[in-house]
């Protein structure tokens, strides 16, 4: 018979903004707080998101997901995630607003581990930067570059600015819209974005540009590569 004990059960500390933790301890505390919707570990520091307003975050977030989601539907082998946890390295476990990746079975550079988390760098990460612009454009940008995220998109909704970074020789280069106001992904052929339309909230224009990309020969060739 096990003797009764008066010892208190082990209490797991709450996550707090600014905590400096290992990834294992971050995950332990995060798991113990099921009410917490979004927390990230960036360079060993904990960042906890504030409640999100419809503007300037939730609606732009939904518009990015609509754009990426329609591309994913038309591109077997591409996978889309909304706020997924990514195990990048021992000091970094971000939870970006959206990721678009190539399935590991189709040659993608990341995979799902046995717990269902993304392990490694997705090909594309998108962040909606309202109050977090400095983190997204400084610390996270450095982390994503170092870990090999090929395309990093940051929509600064308050400043009405959209940054698209492409990884070139281990550095991020800023990609500007062409003469037609379109940015064309180099990693996901056919993923075209009408930046002016997006910033103006013209989702019909955004979708028309995307449909032109999906009808392009580059997208058709990409589909053939994914299916091999």
C-alpha cells in the first residue's frame, strides 16, 4: 500500500512574455496552458500574442489565407497551414500566421514529426505585422533566414506596406513588384500577388492576378515536377 503524502503536486510555471527558456521548457509550459492561443520562442525569448482585433489583424490574415488557399487547392503537393508551430532549432519555435510548404513526399524541405509539428523550414512563411513589425522584420527575419525559409512575406498593415523577401545565397533580398504591380514567387511558380490590389482590399483583383498565375505555363510545369 502506498502511504499517503501531504506533498503538493508539481506546479508548472506559466509562460510569461520575456521568459528566456529552452525549447523543451517552452513546450512544457505552453502545453500546460491550453487556454493560450499563441506563444512563440524566438532566439530563446518567449513572445505571447495579445488578443487580436478584426482590424488590423484578423481580416488581413484571412485575406492572405484566401490567396494562399486558392493556390494550394490548385497545386497538389502544396500544403497550407494557419498558425502552425514550427520546430526550427533549439532556440526557435515560431507560430507564424501562415505557411505554404511543399509536401515532403514531393521533395519539400520540411516534414511533420511524430507529434504533428512542422520540423524544419517551410518554403514560404507569411506574417501579418501590426504591433509586431519590429519583431517580424528583425528577430524573426534573421531566424527564418538562418534556417532556410526560402520566401518570407511581411504585411505591415498599419503602414500599408508589403515586403516579400527571397533567400539568395543565404541572404534575404527584397523583391519589388514588376511594372504590372505583380510579385511572382520563385519557389511556387504561379503564385502571383497583385500587391496594390491587396493593400487596397480588392480581393477580386488579387484573385484575378492569382488565376492568371495558375493558368501560366510555369505553374503547369511545376505541377508536373510535383507529380513525379
